[in-house]
């Protein structure tokens, strides 16, 4: 499910997540989140497991996708450099 919301940063730098989303994702006070910063935005993800388990799960998915696409470990630095050059 994709849900697009327009949020506004408060004077204190906070974002308010709409109540319907909080309920649907079962986000309550103290829920742990991962924040991934990219050049043009942010990705916020609920942590179901410990941060290390979550990280290992995400990287395992990335490795599986790379294998599916036929990428080798030696291809990764080249791809990273290519993307960095595009962003300059």
C-alpha cells in the first residue's frame, strides 16, 4: 500500500505523523524507527526487531536482489561511483 502525505516541519524541527498512519502501523510512544538520509529526502522505517537484526535483514534483501540482477561484489564500487558522479 502506498500512501502519500504532505507533512510540515514544526518550528522545533518535528514532523507529525497522521493518526490514521500511527494506528495502521501500530506506532506508539517509544516505537523505534530507522531514519535513512539521502541527498534528496528521508526514509523512515519501523524497527520490528533489534536494529542489528533489521540491518542484517535489509542487507540480505539487497544481496539477494544483486544476485538476481547478476551483480558481483566487484561491481558495487563501480556502481557507487557512477551514481555519485551523476549527483555532482
